[in-house]
C-alpha cells in the first residue's frame, strides 16, 4: 500500500473512532445517571416496605419482588462496565492511530507551540494524561476511585440490607447470586481500569493471532443437519418427551387413588426440577461422553443430540458450552430447593440420579471388552423410571417408605428395563445392512463402543445378523431395503427360543402390576386374590409375547384387564378409583405391544406421526363442517 492510501485509511479509521467515542460517551453519561436513579429508587422503595421497616404505614411487597429488585441496578452497572471496557479499548487504539498519523505531520500545532511541541492529532493522548487511572493526574484518580467505591458500596450495602431482613430461604440465595455477580463485576472493572494496559495487550495479541483466519472458522457450516447448539442446550433430548409424562401421571394417579387434593404447584415444580434441570444435566453429561459415537450414528440428525462438530475448536466450544449449562442447571435446581425449603430433597435427587449415572458411565467405558459390564447396564436403565414415579408420588404427599412407593417403584423399574431394551434393539437395527438374500450383516466396529446394544442383536433369529470384519468387498445391499424400517419385533418367531431380556422384564412388570394397581387405587394387598391376580397377569403376559395377530394381542390385553379387575375388586364397593387397579397392567402391556409394531425409524417419528394424524383428522372435520367447495377455496 502506498503512503497516500495508507494515510487515507488511517484518517478514515481515526474519524470513525472519534465518532464512536462521542456516541459512547453520551451513552455512558445516560447509563450512569440511570444507575444513580435506580439506586436512589431502590433506597426509597426499601425505606417504605415492611420487611426492614415496622412502621404502621409501611408498604407490604411480595418478598420475591423485593429480593429481585437489586437485579435492576446490577444490570445497569454491568452495562456501564461494558461501555467502560469499550472506552478503554478505544483509547489505546486511538492513541496508536494518532502516533501513526503524527508521522505525516511535520510541525507542531502553532497555537500550542508556546506550551509544548504537540503535533496533530494528539487528542486521545492528551485525554489519557488527564483521565486514566494509570497515567491521569492525581485528582482524577481519587475522584474516579471514589465514584466507583460509592456506587459499589451503595449497591452492595442495599442488597445485603435487604437480604438480612429476609428469612433464610431468601437470604442465602440472594447472598450467593448477588455476591457472585458483584464479585465478577468488581474484578472486571479492575481489569479495564487498573489493569487496562495488560487487558489491551492480551486482547490485541489474541486478535492478531486470529485476524487472518476465515470469518466462519470453527463454526458449523452444515446448518441443515441436526439441531443448533442453542436448541440443544434448551432441551437436550426432545425425542425423550415421553419421559416427561411419568411424573404427572404418577402424581395424578397417587393423588386420585389416595383421595388427596391435587397440589398442582408441587407437581409442576417437581417436574421442572427433575426433568428440565437434573435429568437434562445428566443427559448433557452422557452426550458429551458419547460425542464421538453419536456423531457417527447412522441416524445422528434424527436423534437430535449434540450438533455435528467440524473442527477441534468447534468441538471444544460445544463441549464447554454444554458443561457450563449442565452445571448451571444443577445450580438452579439447588437454588430452587433452597428457596422453597426443600434443599434436602433436591440434594437427594441429584445424588441418586448422578450416583447411578457415575456407575452407568463407568460400565459404558469398559463394556467394549467386558460383556458382563455391557449386560449389567441392562439392570441399571430401569432406575430412572422408578425415580420418576417416586418424585411424582412424593409431590402427591406419598412417603417414599410407604408400601405403594416400594411396590410401584419395583414395577416401574421393571417397566423401564423393558422400555429401554426394546428401544435399544430397534436402535441396533439402524447399524445393520441387508444382503440380497434377506439376511443382515453388521460391521464389527459399528457398535464396538455400544456392546450393550450389540448384544441384543444376538436374540434375533430372523433375519439372522452376522458380523463382518471389514466393509471391503461386500455384496451389495438389497435395493430399497433399509434395516431401520423393519419392525423386527412384530413376529415373535423372529426371536430365539430362549427368553429375551426385554420379555423377562415385561413379565416381571406384569407380575408387579397387580399389587401396584391395588395399592394405587387405595386398597389393601390380600394374599389370596393378589397371588391369583399375579398368576393371571403372568399367564396373560406370556400369551401376549407368543401371539402375533394384533387383534388377538388386543383381545388378550382387554380380557386380562377385565379378569384382573374381577379378582381384585370383587369383594368391595365399586369406586371411581378402582379403575387404577388395571392401569399398571394396561400401561406395561400396551407399551410392549406398541414396541412390537414399531421400527426404529417409526419410533423416531412417533410424536410427529401423532401430530400429523391429528392434523389430518382436524382438516377432514373442518372440511365436513364448511363443505368441500369452500374447503377448496381456502386450501
């Protein structure tokens, strides 16, 4: 670049920086005035409220509102700090521009020559000699430090004063949240005032190392595949939406069966803390550990896990972002428990969920070389469903030590094993390829790190699944045949003759459905009818596993429900809650039969298919109401 063009670029850059400085200075003054007004308003509000003031004419405000009041001036202080950091960065950059531009000024400014030899432009440099903490005059430094101390102490004092006049359930969260935010704000202010030079050097060097990089380096370019990171962090596993139903259903069934009031607020809080905070954090940890496996999954986009990574930087950003949000979720769960006086309950929930999660992840890390570890995972996956029932029942004021809690948690534990193992078997089919003769094969490395899933394929007899050592020199797959579209569980003859693990879990759940139903409906377990009901449930469930026509399966399910109701309710007055007697049986049996009809591809689109079916039926209904001719006009 020649000298003329370089000068033009420098002048343009300096002009834009000066314009930005004027704009940001006006904004800083306005935000500073707003901050002072907010602090004054907070002090006025505090003097009139009844929490610290016991006068008769005091104003009684909700404690939640008053506890959140300091967040408004805190936000204004944070904005003021952001503007100040920009001003510090701009000051160093403008001084560098001025020094470069002064190379083109041969003489000093005539008007200032009697004072000092100062060449143009030198405005930012002169201002730095007056109004910076490092190089400014002593009076400015004292006044600037006084302003910061007064502002910070006023905010901190008012916040602590509010917190100390509240009960512990508000005081401790306020001191923790505002204390962390205030400490971070003070450190950041110090970094761009007292440590402005070091901060600028660090930022400038980081920018210099990246200024020649591509604009989208480290960013995902295949935005059409999978989900965005923001969507994932908000809801890590939307495909697991069905799990969100267990706590509300357990709460409703327990409250109804035990004749208790429906405390919906308890249920909503329990649902959000358990599913949205604790279990979502646990899923994020699992997805981070399984990032490599999930990215190589044949249906990775449909599974909606962590976004596809395209570089080490992108992967690092995704992993750290997910870890941070997971930690914030757990912190939020603890704060909710602390605020509601249920911190012990939340701590127990977190300890149980992550205690089993540690065992699960430890087994996952060694399952590739230890089949026993892989099979042990089959016995752990049902724990989450038992936990969800206990949470829902506890929200309905049911003691975790009651007979209902113990029996029903065993039922849901068996139900969960059946549910997960059948899901895993269908998932395993997505790794299979079909040969022209109808048999299937799977590469040995395809499920190397998922032995818990691969071992389930051994229970398939038709189609037979063989392992192939290498993807080289293999016969072509049958045209149009996609393995994940095959409902391999539809015909029981497709399975080996030995009992499959999911069938054993189904039989166990069916056996526990009888005592669970009795206790859920408010009855007592009597040995003879309960034993007869268990035997009937076991027999009927065994028949369900051995028959294929869907009509026959439904017939056995309905007849089994009627028979169970007759055995368990025959000697007492019929009540509305007696319908709960057969609810566990129907839940486990209909879930089992639903999986029998599903392929893995259909399982992934199950919720979407339901929505599409409802939409079509609604459209047909509207068409009938308004008439075909009008319908054609509006579609």
